[in-house]
C-alpha cells in the first residue's frame, strides 16, 4: 500500500472549504531529506510537521500542519512512520 487515508477529527478550514481527510503517500528519500528518521519513528512533532506537506494530498501547508489538533498530528505521524518500517514488520502487523 502506497497511501493511507487519515480522517481528521478537526477538519482544516481553507477558505470556504473544509478538508476532513487527507491521503498520506509513502515518502521517497527526497521527502525525508533533512529529517532524522528516528525522530519520525519517535513521533517528534517538528519532524512530522516538516514531512506532512511533502507527502499529503491535498498538500497541507506548514502553517496548517502547525495548527492541527494533536490527535490528528498523531494519526498523520503514525501513517508516515508505518511506511518507514521494513516490509517484514509491516506484514507481521497486518
């Protein structure tokens, strides 16, 4: 699976529309540049907020990522972190 849908507890307001769910794409190495992978796996808030705009559809801005509810940030972080696990570990979790 190369994407994971994340339903937000608190939708993002963008102009007149609301974003209630986002797709998180499996990050390529370029999307992870400048990020310590251990920080992502440890759910470091700064690391999640930096990577989210690079892997989200629709694209979430850094400002929107900073304004996310903590529970939504955690869901997004879990989705990103799950892509970093080796396939053997991912398969054993399913």
